């Protein structure tokens, strides 16, 4: 499956869960790739999400995460090598943007990557942490 299809599947999966939880969430239509979903809270307050999808189990590129921002989260969605099987739920980790630098490592090619292993080591904090958003 092409990477853009994986990311699109991840964005819609996250959007679906947010609506199931009663959140007022919408996909962004612009080509700004640091904000995929906006969640409106009370008047004047919103949370922004950057959704990172992976078909496999290695990691997620986070090069576009330059500066941490309040009320901005990165949502990592791993389809665990089973993206074609809709009966297998993905693993989802919700991370405040301010935590990304501490989690990211440099790949041999120089890109910043957050590994699934690193997220799993901190799953009590980040796994399915929807309450950070809603």
C-alpha cells in the first residue's frame, strides 16, 4: 500500500475515534502537513493533531516537528504489518508535541524517527491516551 494511503487511513481512523468519543473534530484540507486534524474544545480553544501512520512496526518520521506547541499532539498509528486486515486494530499513541524531541532518534540517513519500540516502552503514558485530546 502506498505511504499516502496509509497516512490517509490513519487520519480517518483517528477522526472516527474522536467522533465516537463525542469530540468536535475535522480534517484539515490545506497542504500544511503539521496539522491533519483540528479538535474544537470550548469557544476559543482548539487542539491540533499531526497524524503519523505506519503500515509496519518500525517507526515514524518526525522531521516536520520543529518546535513544540501548546495544545498540539502527534498521533502515531501503527497497523502492525496488518493494514489489509480490518479485523486487526492498530496501536495508537498520543504524544504531546513537547515530548517528541526526547523520544526521537536520528536514523542512519539523518532523519528524526520515533520508533514503535520507544512508544511501547512508554505505553502507560501514551497508548490510547485520548483523554489528552478530548
